[in-house]
C-alpha cells in the first residue's frame, strides 16, 4: 500500500503590484493507494495535481502571476514544524536544496539559517545523501495549505486512501 503523502510544491511568482519576486509553498495531500493498482496510482497523482492547479488558479485571481515551479518535495521535511501549520502562513523561513534526483525534486526545511538546515540534514541520512552540496538557497515563502480552499469540485478531493 502506498501511503498518503504530503506534497510541498515551491513556486516563484512575479507580483504585478510590487514588481518583486515572491515565493509560495503549496502543501497538498496525495492520497494513498494499493501498490498493485496502477489506475489508482494515476488517480492519486491526478487528484494532487488538480488540487495544485485549482489553488494556483485561485491565487492568480489575487494578482499574483505567473507561477514558475522551482521544485517539489514529497514526505516529511527536515525542521518541518512550521511547514505543518493548520492554516496558510504569510511568511515562513524556508531553506531548500536541489536533489540528486533532478528537477523538480528538492529538499526543504524551515530554518532561520542555512547552518541549522545542514545540521538537520546531517541527522537524516537519506535526505543528506540526496541533497546536492552548494545548491542550498534561503528564502521567505508564503505557505499555502489546501485546507484554506474549496476543492470539492475535484472528485475524491478529501480522500486519504483510495480503493478501500
């Protein structure tokens, strides 16, 4: 059984009002599914994709465009407490590094300094081996969570597991 995953998608935006670069981090849930069912795997991926598209469309109506994907992280990030807020947060410190798996995969964490990020990475053997050295970037991002949007137009939008 593939478990449900928390998906963090980092986007760079160009604000038409302030004419400056901004970053948004979308947090969505990708439902779990039985590993033996390729159709449910595709459905799970499609549900998560539709959630992101619906939220990005809603954000675009708030005069933030265009959205350029920087990268995506699936799972539990290092230093993730700030990344699991119940509601969207206007600004959080975010550190990210490119992954050895290539674009769009990144490693993320919410830390005040790059040094704290490196220390947390060192404690996570899998992620530390995946992060590309010297690719780390520190930014401020707006955390946007799916709970703040009406996703009811998407079939199975609130499913945590498919095929049960």
